[in-house]
C-alpha cells in the first residue's frame, strides 16, 4: 500500500504545532530532535524537531519538522491540508479548534456543490480546508 501524507515545515514551532494538532485530532505524536538524530552541528538546533508524525486512531497521519536555520522557509504559502468526510460534528469541531487563535478565511457554511466548506489559517500559519459531505454532493474527492 502506498500512502500520501501532508508534511509541514516550520522554523522553530513544529513541537507546539504538533501538540495543537494532537489536541485537535487525538492520536499520538512521535518526534525526534536534531540532537537525537545527530542531524546538525549547530548546538542551537539541538531541540528542533527533525521529524514528527501524528497518527490518529482513525488512520490520519500528519508529519512535520523544523527547518534548519541554514535553509530558507516561507511558512503557509505553498500548501493546504484538506479535511473531508461526512461526520459534521467531528469536522466542525476540528474547524473550531484549528481556527482558535488563527484566521478564518471562509466560515464553514453551505457551498454551491451541496457540501459545507470552510477555510482557515491556524495559529502556526498552516492553511486548512474543511469539507463536510452533504446529500447529493458533486464535490471532487
């Protein structure tokens, strides 16, 4: 089986971001630091997250890392994470929790294709799309 997972890049906030996502989605985060993996000669980067993964009971996997100081990073401009399904309570809850301290770009509301849809940027600059399937939906999956 081949999987496709979002992988988020941060400068110094991967730990805090993944803690937020764990509180929103549940599951378990595993993480390794640059120091643990001997991945940087810069002692200031020892506590940075070299790799982390959140795996939920429902099978969702979200990965993240801190970008080394020597590499460029422009947060929030090249990727969105899409959450979709038919459990309105679950997805509405995710939308509410992720938007706390962030910016709602489009409130979660009925969309022209029959689903409920909303967009937000969380407190860490990550863009999220939330789509709740409605009856007779014609939205692409």
